[in-house]
C-alpha cells in the first residue's frame, strides 16, 4: 500500500509551502529543480529545505491535514516543524 505524505518546505525567504505527495523525495526534487512541476510559490526561491513531513493513510486524510496546516499561523507552523505543537 502506498501512503500519502503531507510536507512543509521552507524557501530562502523563510516562507513555508505545504503540499501532499505519494513520493516525498521525488516531489522535493521537483521543487528544488524549479522545473515545470515546481510549485509556483517556490520557483526561483531556493535553496529549499524540507522542514516537515508526515505520513497519511489516504489521499483524503492527507488533504485534510494539509488544509489544517495551511490554517495555522506562522508561529504554530514553526512549533509544528519543531515538534512542539500540541492540540
């Protein structure tokens, strides 16, 4: 069974980008290369750092987690990537 992943990437401007994928390494490489499959929000803003990723069992679970993360404020996202965010 292939799992989904939710991830957070930090760009050179210290901004966070959140996404989902089935293959975390492939997707991060696509962002790093700034090619046609790179997210527009990350193009030309490297170097990039993979700050966080988490496994999700289903696409639906990954999407729900992505939405939850995107609603967090920056301080809470920093706590999340540092494993200090508690509900």
